[in-house]
């Protein structure tokens, strides 16, 4: 392009560095890109533990019990079936019995069932209660309200629940994306002078 054509294009803002930077910032803060990251990091499930004692059992739903998010340190990994709506934020308590088996219990009121394929809540269930005394790792855990498998993770330790309680719950992917976006702060490395 000739000099005057380039000047004209820059006058319209088509080649300015500021526009390129602004476009890159928009990409970094895009919902779609963040959604892909959330899906790739498997943030549909959150894992937690807390120390086992009578008081912590009683005060579990209060902020007085310190719950530690495990993320990659969890001894288990939940593989949910996305074709079946799953209960959001309903606590599934897991007790590891031995190298091959565990117990699981879940209880919830006014539980939203979330369709991970369409990314939306499809219904709300007044009460859900589930308790299974012995399940083998990798076996399907299926009811009318959920369907998943629990596998041993790379951090598996059969004694993990000897002194800690272990639990997980399913997250609303869209809310997780919005939380991530709120935490993304993009600053330009060199401030641009005002126009």
C-alpha cells in the first residue's frame, strides 16, 4: 500500500496497535474461550475434604468448618455422563473402604438438575436422598437424577478418608465461566496516551 492509503486506513483505525491490543483483550475476556478452558480443565466437578470429628459433622454447612478444595489433589475422579442431567451443588460424601470399594451418600433439597449438553437447568427436585453401602470403583452410579462413575485418581490413597471427610459436587458450567471471567484482569503493559 502507498503511504497515503496506509495513513487513510490507520485513520479509520484498521491497523492501529491499540485496536489489535483491544481485540486481544476482548478475546481473552470472551465467554466462549473461557468456557472451553473450563471444559478442558474439567471444572464441572469440585472436590473437597475436611477433618473428621463429631463437631465438624454437626457444623458442616457452616463457615466454621474449614473445607479444603482438592482440585488436582483429590484421591478420586468423577466421570459424569453429560447426556443425563446432574444435580447441581448437591454434596456427595464418599468414604473409601479399601483399594477397590467405597461408600457414597447424598442428600439435597430443591436441587437443580443441569443438562451439560445444553448448559441449562432442566428441572428442580424437591428432595433427593441416595445411599449406597458398597460400590466398586469404575462402576456406574445411576438413578433418575444422576449418572456417573467414580475412578481412582493418580493421588489415590485408600486411607484418605480415615481422618478426613471427602465430598464432591457438580457445578453449573456457566456460573463457573462467569466466576473465571470476573477474575480475569488484563492490563496493557505500556499505557497508551489518550487520543
